[in-house]
């Protein structure tokens, strides 16, 4: 990540620091809705103003969680450094030790330190579980989620589990695939937060319908997600991949590779929720095309889906 730990203030990251590129893209995407349907203007206009004036509430990271994600995103993260970062947050440390002492990982005796907990889990599992535990509260405490919280978290975790399997074959992104999947639709949290606060800004206290909120989120979530991640200090290729995930063929370089992995992970998660076909021959054509872009055939996609679903079930219980 681009920001140094020394640069992080007591309030963490998330309120400032982003460029205008992704903000401008979000405004343009929102404006296109009111151009297609003028009735959207009453919701789009205050939304665009909030983005332009930097008044849109963005999810923020605590300094501890930011340091942890920075370490995990590095392919050569040191276990002692990770243990020290987790240990600096008593609540997170307690949760990680609780996971290590659960029946899933239970050894001959209970672990007594964060470092021992991480060692018991193993490097790959420890990185994944720390990400999930650290980000779960950041995601689920966002304003406006309400009854949507479970579905949002489920899709994020399923996509992350699929992306982890996909990125295992992409050396540049092997350590970042899970995290990319987990935050690939982070932008919708900003839209839901805006919708929950909007009635207080309206003279008549009007509330946008769920359909309006869903349409606005769908139009802007990739640009808002990239904007949030940029404000959190994520590297440019990572942010570009989040922004370009819906048109991965238009994203160049390393970012394009990750964008294709996110697109495929997202499609796999959606297909799992709809019900995975019994035969590879019955897979959705767009899902197959997304796999082909990464050199993955129907049988391999089925293997990835099976592993992702198993990983999701285990992580969902642990987190």
C-alpha cells in the first residue's frame, strides 16, 4: 500500500486522500441515470453534490487494521510483524486467539499468544482469517445496511473465497486475490450510508425506494469502491482493478489480470447462490467466457467453485 504507517493519524484512513478521478467517474455514472430517467434527479443531484464536496461518508479503517492489511498485502509479510500488529488491537487479538482455540484449529492445548495463534493456523489460513475478522466489523458497522448486511457479507466472502483460488495461479496477485474479492463491491456501502442520511437533508424528508438505492449503487459501486480504496492507501493497480472489474478486457497490465480474476470470482459467487449446475456443460456462457480469459476451462471452474464454497462455509463459521 502507498501510505506509510507513520502517515496514519489517530482517525485512520478513509476521510481524505483520494484523487478526483474515481469521484468524477462516480458522478458521471450517477448523472447518466437522471439523463435516462429525469425522476432520478432528486436523488442523484444531492448524491453528486455530496461526492463533489467530499461530504459522502466513506467507510474508514482504524490505524491498526490499515497496518494489518498493508502487511498482508505484501507477499513476504513477516509473521512477527503481523502478530505485533494484531496484538496492538486487544479486541482483534482476542478474536484471533478465540478462532485459533476453536474446534476448527484446536490443538493439544490452548494458545496463549497472538503469534502462537497465527502459527497454529498456518501462514495462508492466518492471512485469510485475519483479513476476514479485521474487515468484517468495518463492513457490517457501516450505516444503512439493515437487513442487507447478511447478503452483502455473504457475497463478499464467497467472491473472496473464489478469488483466492483463482489468484493462486496468478503470481503477481497470489497474496491479494482474497482481499480484492472481499472489497470488490465496497462502494455500495457509501451509497447505502448516503441513502440512510438523505431524508435529513431533504425538506420533505423523502426516502429513496430500495429500487432507487439499488440502481444508484449498481451504477456507482465500482468507481466509489476504487475511490475508497485509494483513500485507504491501496496501490494504483489494485484500485484500477476494482474500478475495471466490469469491463476487465479494457484494463491493461497487472491491473487487468486482477480485474479478470475479480470478475470471474464475482460470477462464480453469483452462480453458487443461484445453484451450481450438476454438469460443467450447463455452466452460464458468460461465466465460461470469463474463465476462458484466464485460461480456465469448465472443469477447472467447477473445482474452483467447490473449493470456494467449502472455504466460505469454514470462514463464515469462524468469523
